[in-house]
């Protein structure tokens, strides 16, 4: 709010030079030559680097999801080969950003083009089973869905499709690299500091201890800024060649191809039911696009197969490899497209049966996973529908096309929101000083969700201090390592680590407090608690923290907390420390999910087809809620983004190029699009999910909104739309 926050590209470094990118204008082929003289002759140009300079200088590393560090294993300046449109083909460095960009515009590249495939069904697209692409993938199945479908009295069979979508955080995908002898410092907005540190070390042949990564604040990521980026090593090499720090701030358009995005998906759903509404068969066949060079594809039938009671389930997931940059996580990566398909099909089934959509879901609610047979650690799905329906006024819903408000057709729709709980190992240093202040330090980062505030609140509560007395330090690899910001795992992981740190400090303070002759001599250490800068006993006696810290032999008490999710083991902690992904989902004996119910009221103009979302209501059960204010903020933000997923967001792919790669034509919700919104927090006391009963909710708010809006459009108009985004022309 004051402009005092320092982001990666704001760091002032002496002698800073600026880089600009040149990207390919063809989809596939080879570089056969450059014209660089015009660019080199421009004022303030320091250097131009191509594959002729950097080929072989960067060692390949695997994708993060394949046991490596990178968001893409492709090396853009590794050879003369072009693998996709917008690939980096040159880096121009100059004294100023403006000079670098002007010189980059003067670089000319000659290509030898090759045939390419840029989407489903195009010649040259390669379809592979996910089970073949990813060795750990299994298609959830039970019973005999094919036979059950043929005998089902009521059947729904349809194809649902979602488009390519791109993250557009306000902060661009920047990096700044500076060398001090063998030591490399990188200022970069990344949501996994450890992956950048260890990945860069592997790429450049460095000791990880000589790579220092700083990402104290991140101006939004939403799934982007994922692990080690393709451009970081290029900037580091340029900085080493020029012997001065180099900063890269790419253009918005370049961000569409140098980072990840949500891939296009296609879902064939077949749903069978008895006439009373009980599901008898579910078939979900899904395809997602991905690059030719990475074994990465989002997988989501583990959720759709287990959401409802059904004795016969068959899923099949396939990746379609095309000539594009590698996709990646985008908030609620599989659930947003996969549940759009399933929840639309459930709504279609409710209409075919003449049942209320909530009643149909209630009839197929289950406390047990139909695939594994495991019980859910808690299952408040219908409690969410009850709370949401009451607040939303679901009883107003009528038959499709019958509810009107003047010239507007009015429709009400709903959908489930579910998200498996994920948790990661983490480490954290917690320090208590004699003056009654404390430090909490970990190499995680603040992405705008308020984790810094939450850690301060947790430490204040755990150490008996005011929130103002706690300083939280994040986003630096010199701090104790933590995992990535992803999977709604930040709170679940860090708050457990903090709790261990506070407990260790209490135990050490208690050991000092009960020594003979002390103020609390004879007390049971287990019964002592921090309170108002003291350690207090149940009988009213207390000892000031200053005395306890002094009694420990210094001016502070410090502990290093290490959290390992139950059932993970020490190997998970070692993997996280080495910069590899170590997220865990669910327990050995239970399935742990967060739940929600989304409701949408949509108005469609009877003459123009204009679509307006008048209201969005969501009810969410996500375990123990630590900060209701920030929780509702995250949920409402997710719901609004779900509106964008339903009606606005689509990256237009034409002849292998992204055509609307800016904020003028890539449509996202604005204030004028924002309806009346309400996020309701439903109690969910889950004692099985983890020690603190936390589930995480950063991604829960967006899930199911697109289906609820599509279902509301059907209820308003009687027209079923199965491809997103839904726009005026969809209703023609």
C-alpha cells in the first residue's frame, strides 16, 4: 500500500545491466542464421548471446514432477532446434532495459521450418497413456463400468472441453543474477527456492552452498513461477560473461511462452444411474495436451472417480504431445477442468431423472472411497450444500427457462468443490529473545495469501507474545529450507512446523524454570504455558521470559524445528532439503479432502444473449480455520477466478501461436464483472487429517464455479453448453 515492498526486480545493485529476450517466430524447425550487427551497433548494448555462445554451458535437469528441479527440461539456447513458438533464441544485454528491448527488436533470425502439431486431432499429435508417460500413474477403476453402463436405466454421455489458460500475475517472470567470485545470488519470484538453488547448481556445475536465492515477496503466482525456470541460467551466464549483475524483466507477451500454463483438456463422461438416482456406472476418459519433451501432464480422475458412491468406475487418462511449451500447475490444476466435466454431467443426470441436483448428490454421498475402500477422514460435503443452499435461496430454483426478471432469463446452478489435502515437510528456526520478542524464519515465501501474518499470529499464541513482538523472515535460502508453495500446502506444512518450534522452546524454558531455587521449582514442566511474556504455572506462579532466557546462558533461546508429515519418513525431509518435491496427499488409512458447495445465479438477456453472473455463494469445509478473515478473502478470490474460467479466460491458439497474449485481449474478471459474493465457513473438526486438523483452502474456492455457472446457464436457457468459456456466441 505504501510502495515500500521490495520485489525481485526492485533490488538496487551497483552496475546493474538489463536483459531482453528474443523469441522464435516459428513453431518448429531450426535456426539457420542470425543478423546481429544492427542490434550490436545500438547505443549501450553490452552483449548478445545465442546458442552459439551457451550451447553445452547449461547441463540438463529433469522436470520437478519427474524427480528434478525444473518447470521444463527444455534448454532454449542449448542448440539450433526450435521446439515451440516463443522459445528463447537470444538474450540481449544493455545498460538500460529500454536499450536492451530496442536492440532485441533489431535482432533478425532465419529459420528452416518443419511441420508441427499444435492441438488435439492435428496430424503429428502423439497420444500416449499417462500410465506410460508417468510410471507412478494408475487409472482408478473398480467393478465393470462397461457392462453396468449398458444396463443402466438412465444414462448421460457427453464430451466436455476446457481451453488453454495462462497465469497473468501482476509481477512478471523476472530474475536478477549477481556473481561474487564463485558465489551466485539470484533474486527471483519463485515458489520453490530450494528447486532454484539446487537446480541452478546442477545446471551450472556449482556447489548448492554457493547459490543464494532470494524471493521474499511474490507479486502473485497462482501456479506459475514454478520451480527452476528456463531463463534463470541464461541470465546467470550472461552476468558471468559480462562480470556484472544482470536483470531480466520480460514482456507480458513473452510470459505466455517462457513459463507454464493450464493445458487444453477434453473429457468424455458416461454416467449411468437407477431411476431412483443411485449411480451404477461412471466412465471418465480424459485427454490433456503437453509438450513433446517433458513427462508432465495434469491428472485428475483420482478425484472424479472417488467423489460419489458408484460400484463401477472406469477411468482412462491420456496425454497428447504437441509442439508447445510445457504446461504446468494453475490454481487447482486438475480439479478445475476435471470437475467441470463431472459436475456438469451430474447436473445433466439430475435433469434426466427429474431430481433436484442437490438431492441427487445427497443420494450418492459416501463416507468411503469407492475405489480404495478407505473412509474419508471427514466428509462434510452435504453440510456445505445445506449451508450454501440456505444462504443462497436455492428454493427459488425452477424448471429450465421458466424464471425471468424482465427481459432477463434467470438460472440457478450448483456444483461440488473438493480438493485432496496435501502437506509437505518443512524446517523452521524459532528464536525467543530476553526482551520478549521473537523471530520465525523459514525459506518459504509470501505470495499475498498472508502466511507472514499467520505465522506471526501462531508464534504469538504459542509463545505468549503480542503479534507485534514477532518478526517473520521468509524467502531466502540462507534460512531453514521449506517446500514449495503449491497444493494448498503452505499453511498445513508451516503451521505444524511452527507448533513444533514453539513446543520445543516451551520445553527448554520449562527445564530452566523448574530448577531448584527457581520461581517455578517443583512444577510439572508439562503444565507450564507461555503467557504475556512469562512462563506460567496452573497455580498462578510465573517466571519472566527474560529470566528464563538469561538462565539458559545467553540472550536468546533458539530451536530448529523439523516437521515430517505423518507417514512420510525421513526421506521426504531429505528430498525437500535437496530441492525436490515432497508433497504428500492423504493418509495410509483414510482419504483426506477439503469440501465445498458452489452456487451461481446467472442472468441471460433474452434478446442479446448477454450473460451476467448476479450472485456467487460458496460454503466450504476445510478443517480448522486459523484466520477467518484471510480464509474468506482467499475463497472469494478463488470464486471470482472461477467466474473467469467459466465465461472469460481462454488463450487462443492459432497455427501454434498464442494470439491474445496480453491483458487487453486475454480476458479476466474486472470489478465490473464482479457479482455479489459470499463465502461461508462450515465447521469441519477433522481429527484424522493431521495433528492440527488443518486442510488448506487456497485452491478450494475456484473449484466447481465454472460448472455451477454452466449449470445455471442451462437452468436459465434450457441450452446445455459443454465447452468453456461460455460467451454470447455460445448461445446462438
